[in-house]
C-alpha cells in the first residue's frame, strides 16, 4: 500500500517499513495521539507519514485507577493501563473517521494471551482503512501478560507468529527496553515473521510522595517516557538495527528535528513521536518540515540516504 502526496515530491522523504510505504518517516506513537480526530484542528494529519492509534484490545478496558500520570524531570510516568473502547466499538465508531484520512492508519493491538492476539487480528482482517498492525508486547504497567511477552524471546516470537498468520496487512512488533539483550528480542520476532519492529516502549519507573510516604501512581509503577529516555532508546535502536534485516522504527524522547535525525542515522527507517505531542501538539508536522529542510540543505537525493549513515 502506498500513500502519495504531490507536495512531498521534493525533497524525497518517502520510506518503506516492511511493505508499507510512507510519504515521510514521521509517525505518531500509540497512546499519545488518541484516535487522530482529537488532533485534527491542531495538525494537518495528511502531511504525516502515519498515525498509530491508541492500543486496542478484544474487550473494553477501564485501565488503572487514578492517579495515572505524573510529571518527572525531563519526562513523565504513566500507568494508564491500556484503557480503550475495545475492538467492536473501535471498528464501529473510530474507523468511520480514520478510514477517511489520507494517511496510513496503523492499529496498535494488545492482549493477555497469544490466543487473544490471534482473535483480535482476525477480527481486524478486512477492515477498510487499516494499513498495518503494531503489536504491543511490552506494556510495563499492566499486571498480566504484557511484561512476559515483551521480555521472553520465545513468547515474543509466539505472539508474532500468531498475529502474522492471521493478519492481512504488514505487522510491526513493538519491543520493550526492559531486557538484557535487545538484539536477541529483535531477532526472535524477525524469525517469527515480523515485517518491522518499533522500539522502545517505556522504561519502568516510579515516583514517591515523600509527605504521604506513598507511591504517586495508584499502580505504583509506570512507564517512563520523554527526553529522559532518549539516549537509552537511541542506543537500543542502533543495536536492534544492527541485529536484523527488517526495518526499525525509532521511538523515545523525540522532540526536535535533531532528535529525529539521530534516530535515522542510528539505523531507524522511520520514527514515532510520543510524549512531545502533549507539550506541542504540532510537533509531528514540524518534524516533517525540519527533516525536509535538512535533506534539501544537505543536497541529498532522499531521506533514505540518512538511514544507518552514522560514521565512525
């Protein structure tokens, strides 16, 4: 599937992430951009490379009790707990809008068992407007299967294989940073059929209210995101890109054009913008412009010349 926009003909920002062609490498990260409609008056959605919607499960989830978000130095902790409307309402309500936007819509999916991932994928087969699936096997603040799927190579591979067999669109697997060897995890899902991988998901963290002597988050632990995790994310993207032959999508603390370019140079084919959307809702569109200006000013034929072009 290819999405074309004539205004992007120069500079050439097109990239391919495992069978899905994007007009540029800038996407929005799941859980930070709602179902896109929330941002339609703030961002020209049609200029983005792709939109990744809030994670969807087989049945609706209420998520964790409050407090669920806390600001931290250079970032934030969240323990939303994957609250979502469930796949049936998503198809009936959210896809009505999403299928009308001229940008690839990538649906982030989650489950507690391999069978749930398979059934969810089967339910999404043939739904008009879905360009790809992103498989979330790495949520750190859900007290069920998420952590194990994201940290055990064999379990990650089992989920990937089940989704890939049931899917009719490209499959992206979102990896956890909370592992000893990111290269091993990347190779495991590649061997199971993943078309591309995205990383990193949030790091595990917590915050304490010293006056109350209690955890700030009701869930106690949460996922740390924002600029604080960028060096870790960049390192892991570099390692993962050197371990697999499928495209890598970089995530983690990206706020500026320079941040995005670092991930491309480290080996990422595309990037996702997450926490920065809460600070500057227009940041994703600004990054498209910034990357385009860099390509043009450096007289490159294509943004693809930057991918993995780190020099030593």
